[in-house]
């Protein structure tokens, strides 16, 4: 059971481990709830699709903070024209690499893209980029399941086939709510996220994909959440963040802060890892390296089973 799902199930290995080693999380979530009550932005309510809107916003924010288009495994499902249009709309431009001559290709995946810092998107560009991100939500689960095991032309055919069945981007209510959340990000969230540092890692995979986080900016691990039921979900969000933190056994991401970007409220809720360990644990404060090693032992059987399924699927043995 991947970490995101484990954070929702009380009897999971993750939650049992957190309840044993970091049981006093209520002070952290109480502080975050107080901050949320004074949030600068009010979300639009939607009849359905809040999770899909959140996923689309996650993609769009990733494209905003990254220095290169990401994640390519998902973007590669877009047909050539749609992919190029999206990258141009969000402020990337095709640039030559060194002294290599122009290749003549029109395929965005074979081009070198960099951030155009002078780009000023118009309202139509903004809306179209958000609509494309909504369309990609329909491919996200499929792309994660199949990974890089299918050719790019086949991926693009899947995108066309799936969106023809009923594209999320044609849902005016969802697109309106997404546009509202994006406006809140531009007015309140963008400056805060960019101030965290220049490094941006989009959808980092941990423990071979057992956990896939949303975003790392600087040394801050960020989950992007779009939910009206904040009071009910905020502890689960913290547990999910801590799960990713524990999975980073070799400290490859160098995380020193965990955060939730409450997309509907335009607010970044943060807490340094050192403070989390101190306030949530039973004295004495545990070392993160020790917790990671112990968690790896607790999770060993599940990690082995996950890796076995992944390998069999990759090589078509089952």
C-alpha cells in the first residue's frame, strides 16, 4: 500500500509507526488550522472534482517553479501541438544547445527548453494551460501505472482516446474553480514558494515509487492540497508528508522543512523538520536518521512486495 494511501488508513504501517514515535502532532495541526482561519483567499466550492482540480493545480504550479518542463513522463502523453502550446503558455521557450545545428524537429520532447523570464502570459494562455492540465489529470493514473514501458506515439494515442470519452477540461465549473485557485496562487502563493529557493524537483519518487511526493522547492517538501474539509484532513496531510520524509532513507532530497500548500486558501503552511521531531515525539527527541532506518525495517515486507510487482509489470511477467 503506497504511502499516500497508508496516510489515510489508521491501521497502516505508517500510521502505527507515527503513533508510536511521533504521537504529539496535534500542536502542529492546531497551529496550521489557526493560520488557515486567517487565510488571504477563499476557495470556490464545487459539486464534485475537488481532487482532480488539486491535481491539475499541482501540475501547473510545478510548471511555474521548475526551470525545465516537468514531469516529462506525463507531458509526453500530450500530442505535439498541445505539448508545445502548453510549454509556451507557461513561459518556456525552445533554445539551441551549444553549437549543435537546428534539428528541424517539431517534437517538444526532442527540444531543449528553458525558462523565458520575460514571458507575460495573457488571459487566454493562462486559461488554456489550466485546461490542458485538467486534461492530463485523466492520464495521470494510467501514466503512473505504465511508466516508460510504452512508446511515446502510443502514449499520445491514449491521450486522444481518453479525452474523446469526456474531457475534464470541458467542465466549466471545474475549470472556473481551477482558475480561481490559480489566481489565488499568483496573488499569494507564488512569491512565497519561489522564495524557498531555486531548486525545484517535480514529483520526486521515493523508495522506487512507493511514495511520489508533489514538489520540493529549495529544501522544503510540499504537498499541494485542494479541499474544503481542511479540519478533517489536515492531520492526514501531515502524516503523508512525514511518510515521504521517512521514505527518503538516504536523505537524497535534503529536506529540512515540510509544508502543505492549501490551494483553496492561497496559503503555505510550513514547519521545520527539527521542530516537528521535537514537538511531536516523546522525549528525548529522536534522530531523523534513526527513524528512517527503523521505518525501513518496519516497511521491508511491503517494499519488497511493491518492488516485485513493479518488476513483473515492467517485464510483463504478470
